[in-house]
C-alpha cells in the first residue's frame, strides 16, 4: 500500500505531538483486516501496491478500534520496543481524537481514563525525554502537580517553546487535561 505524495500546507500540530497534515496523508501503522477484523502492523506485511500505484485509503482506526488493536497486539507480543512505542503512541492520539479533538464533548469513562493514564505513564517512562512534552503528557493524564513541578524547573529560552509552556500552564490552572492546537 502506498499513497500519493503531498506537502505540509495546512498542517495542524497538537500538544500531544500529533500532526494532522491533510495534504500529506500517512498510512496507519496499525491496520484492521477488512476480511477477518484482526489488527496487524503494516511494517510486518509484504509490500503490495495498488493497481495504479497509489491509494487514498489510510486505514485510520477509531479509538474503540485502537483499544481492541492494542489488546490484541499486546497479547501477541511486540517484536521490539519501537513497535510497542508506535502502537502506544497511536493509542494515546486515538484517545485524544475521540474525546478532545472533536467537538462532541464526550464524557470520559473510568475504564478509558485508566487505560489512558497507564499508557501515558508508559510513554513518559519509555519515550519522552523533552521536559516540556513530559509535563504536557502528565497534564493530559491528570497529574497536574507533577506537570507543574516539571515546568517550574525548566528554563526555556526559545520564544516558541515559551508560548507552549504558557499554554500548558494556563490549562494547569484550570485542571484541564484536554489537548490543544499549537498555533
């Protein structure tokens, strides 16, 4: 599966480090088989191309599908930490897509909140090295004091990064765990 080339015009960057670039589509790292409904990691598959050499189908998963995929792929076992990191990052983004990137104002259920928190802690411990992003992930999982303490100990020189820190701090004051667009 391959996609036509594109560019980053009109791209959105979100506080959870997700980029949405409508003119630069990416194939979903995790796919759902249309025949059996099982999930698979695209990189493990033999490469096949569409008849005309490209496709517009990205295979994007919803949050409920991503939860199922995470459970199935976790039980099957990941080949390496990079694979697990990619799947967990997708789970994190899918949660934020479902609950916060839409205008639906869905009420977060306790089970999803627990999974999101556990997954967020894993990502913080195993992936995130940048202090500002670490504070943001703590804020997103509801650990407002930890996020606040991290930001208090960080010295930021870059004006763009200072603006992001300010946006995180504003949300910390309101105990707001929703992701936000970075302008």
